[in-house]
């Protein structure tokens, strides 16, 4: 890994506007990607990208949260905060992947699901819970990668997988440090202090047994200005992982996935 950083420094890197996005990974890791739209119930959610493509010669389904790049794009994509229709779109594509026996790659980068009135009225909690249920028993290999912020139920909705990997400067937490400090101390200015307490960095999450791998980043972080070099590292990880998972009988794969879910956090609880 690169230079050791404080949790708050990692938060800033994860939020860097130049950091790689789901769209960047789709363009630089997969080929012949065909995006699919809509949940067949309400609308298309631009905060959730989904479709099919090739990983080398392996056909895969890809779903992931997209924050956007410039301000106009970020607004159009609701800053990566999905409504219920985003999770229902991802669920539609997950079921399709199972039908055609395509491995699934989930890309996580969100501060959380959208918490507006409309989202609540249309059942955002149910849509997240349904994703969790279906991913836990999906009869095809699933890999989840955390590339930036992994916040709250919005991240969990795509986080049930056979292999879970975080980039070195990615995050995984119940809420933002600002939200944590506002609740605990009624003072959002203590966010840096909260970040240290929350154990939200990749190294800490790995230590708690909540992910399988941490992928080292170039010095300065995995930003999109590297001309696709770091994308090759991500691609090789995905290719190796999928080939490894495809060797296992599906019943055995599902049992291991179930056991992994049941074991989450046990090491941290018993310490």
C-alpha cells in the first residue's frame, strides 16, 4: 500500500471530484458494454448504471452507482444517491444475469440511498431489502467492489457477494462522518474525529473481516487522470476472481456466500 493516511485524509481522497467513477471503470475495464434502462415499474434512475458487457471473453452483468463528473452530470445523477427505481433496475438486471448464467460485478460508490419524500413513498427500504435477499441466493458468481464512498443502505444493497474488494482509499460506513458527529456530539465540525472512531477505511474493514481484499492504489489515489493504467489492475483482479469463482459448483458457492453473510462482524464482536 501507499503512504499511511488518517481516516479523514482517506475521506477526502474518496470524495475527490477527479476520483474514478463507475462510468470510468465500465469504459476502461469492460468492452462492448450495453447499458439498460428502467425498472419496468416507475422510471429510469441515472444514479444507477446497469448493463451487460465483456470482461476479456467473459460475458458479465455490471451494476453500479454513478456520482457523475461535472456539476451538471452530478445533478442529473442525483450525486449517486439512488431512488427505489435504481435498486429495482439493478434487481431486474441481477435476475437476468442469473437466467443467462452471467457473473455479476457490482460497483459501489455512494454516500447513501436517496432519502427524499418520494423515495420513501415508493419504498426505498423495501427495494434495498429485496436486493439483499435476491443477491444472497443469486445462482451466479457475484463480486462487489467499493471504489469511493460506501455509505449506509445504499452501499449494502449491492454489497452481498462471493468476493468483496475495496480500493485502498475507499470507505464503508453506516453514514458520513459529518452525520455521525452531528448525532453523537451535535457538532458536524468534529467530522475528522468521527472518521477515526468509525473504523470506515479499507484497512479497518478488512481487519474486521467484512471484505476479502484491499487493492492498493497509486500514490495520490486512484484518480481518473491515469490514462486507464489503474483500470488494468482492477480488470485483472476481476478476471482472476471470476475464473476462480466459476470453478466452484453453484450450490457450494451459495453456501459459502451464506456462511460469509452470517459471519460478518463476528471477529469484531468477539474482540
